DNA sequence: GCGGTCATACGATAGGCGTCGTAGTACGGT
DNA sequence: ACCGTACTACGACGCCTATCGTATGACCGC
């Protein structure tokens, strides 16, 4: 409703996202973030892409709002980093930070997720 | 109220606990079980003991009921196994199953938990 | 048998979380 | 300048969960 779109001196062009510092990342938080199937899928996709991925590039069987929610959880728990690139928001795994804090954990989780999906697929096809 | 303590043919001496089969253990469930600080503590203690531990041998800053609850969550998600030994209930990590399903994961989580606790302790003492 | 101890079950409570829809905001292209 | 697109914010709903206290059941030693 306000006629001006720049209220109270807020920088309109600087859409910045809050990320926890490396030392503030907690194991329980990371595990919690990874414990949701949707988020696990996101993380796997991100790891497979090895680079930046648009939010919409990851197809999920949930609504847009829910998708945003999951991305935020991952970001606030230190699992991913997000930056704005034009209208899109690019996402990337914080591998360096996670590997430094919890060596090998991310790799093992990703491998475990892959193993399990294959196992379940085999069961289904058999 | 019933005068007999063996109602409807239920085996009174066979207090058996339900455990998921190895192939029914899901990664998301395990991560979820591990994502709670209390449960993480329990698992660490169990791993450190390398054997069986009485429920009461693990000191937790929660009530007895809550403790039982956490143990049950761990058991139902396939992280630990529990057997009755007299009045006590012995708990043990299901390392073989977990390592077979998710190689290296448990070790890394335990190592990560240890690393983090040291890191936090250092911060506190400094 | 009796009582003590360990653990459970059950109910209650408060908070968190996953999900959605709608309305709103930022940016890029025409 | 306008519109469409991409994402967000907010409120709502229902479910799950972490916590507790109390009452109950199972076992062991006497």
C-alpha cells in the first residue's frame, strides 16, 4: 500500500539470505535437516549437480510453498547456501564447511541414500 | 483386578520387543532417530560401551518416561536392539545391520559428534 | 508370598513441523 | 511502463513428538 517501494532505507536490490557461520552448524541440526525425504532428495540432486541449481530445477511432489520451506530449513541449518541470481535463486551444497566439520558424513549419507534407493527399486522390480 | 496374572494366554515370561528387520530400516528414519540430542547421546554412550548397557546406566537430564520413549524410538527405527535380562533391559547398537545398509555412516556420525563436543568444550573453556 | 526395583503404559500438554493456499514482492523482458 | 515469472511471507490445519507424572506390570531376593 505505501506508494514508495523502498521503506525505511532497506536496500531493495540487496536480497541477501542469512546463513549460519561454519562454527555455528550443529550436527543434530544437519541430521534433522537430512532426515526428511524431501530434503534428502534435494540434497542428493544438489550433490549430483555439483554446481548451482535453480529452486525450480528440482522436481518435488509438493507445492511451491513447501518447497521454499524445505530449502529454507536446509539453508538455516547450514546444509546449503543460496544466492539470488536475477529472479532465480541458486542453491548449492556447503560441502567444504560440512566436510570440515563432519568429515565423511555427507559423502556417506549420499552414498547411503543412493544404495537405499537402488535397493528399494530392486525390490519393486523383482 | 483379575486373580490370575496370565490373561488370555499371553506369555507372561516372554517379554519380547519388536525390532524392524534389517531390510526395513530406512535412512530417513535412522537420521531422524539420530537427529535428537538426547538420542545422539544415548547412541554415543552405547557405542563407547561397545557392549550391552542397562537403560539406567546412561544418565540423561530427562525423566524416566522420556528416557524410555527415546529408547523405543531408537529401537523402532532400527538403531538399537533391546533385550530383557531379568528386570533390566540391555541395549546395544545394531552396528552390523547399520554398517551393512549404510557403510561408514554410523562411524562418521559418532566421530562427528565427538569432534563437535570437543569443539564446543574448547569454546567454552577458552 | 512380599516388597523393592526397573522399566512400561497411558494420558496430558505444549511446541514443532510438513503441508497447503493466497497474497505479495523482486527482477527481467517486451 | 507493463506483464509474466520466480520466489517469499503469512496464516491455517493436522500430525507428530518431546516432555512429564502417575499408575501398572515384570522380575529378583528375602
